[in-house]
C-alpha cells in the first residue's frame, strides 16, 4: 500500500487520468519525464489522456500535449525494441500532433526535433527538449534490457 502526501494509506489504485494529470501539473521536471516512461511502458493507459487533459489548466494541458506527443513519436522510433520487451505493446493514439503544427510527413526524428522547438516556443524555456525526451525513453529501454538479461 502506498501513502499520499498527508500520510493517508491508499487502498485503491489511483485512476489513470488522475495519475497523468498529477504528473503533468507537477513543478518537478522529472515527473514530466516520467509521463514518457509510464506511457511507453503501459500504453493502455493512454485512453485516459483526454480525461486527464480536462482536469488541467491551459498551461498544464499544453505540457501534457507536448510530452504525450513526444511519447507517441518515441514509441514509433523505438517500436521494435518496445515490442521485444513489452507483452502489452499497443500503438499510442495520436491525440495532439496536428494541433502542435508538426510536419507529419517528415521523418520521425525530424518530427521530434520540431516538437522540441515547439516546446521551446510554448514554454519559453530554452532547453534541448528533443534530447530530454529521448533520454527518458533511453532510460526506460536500458532498464527493460537489464530486466530481460536478468530474467534469463
């Protein structure tokens, strides 16, 4: 059993929309990156993304759209590895890329770079967003590879 911030013991799992919304509205950048890992690892919870978005302020909705779209692109980039490691792999629905004005005909890596530039524009934070997205995916893939190696 897990506890929440006030020490209350939680007996029921947190609904996926509440979890996703909580990660998106956090002030901690590591939790934003956790969105990528969670959605890559458990793609079935992506159905809760529209409901999670409805729980958020406009700026937090924008953050969720950016990180979710990064996850969709990363899943496509790493499709073979993810299918190899995950028994529950399923394609993530693309809810937001059109609204973020990405060139959907461009190669996936180029789309990820475009998204990183769009993230800079929308957030006002100059960072290597595409590299940060990729780092989150690489950490998950490294962990999955190690788990598979230990399972042998």
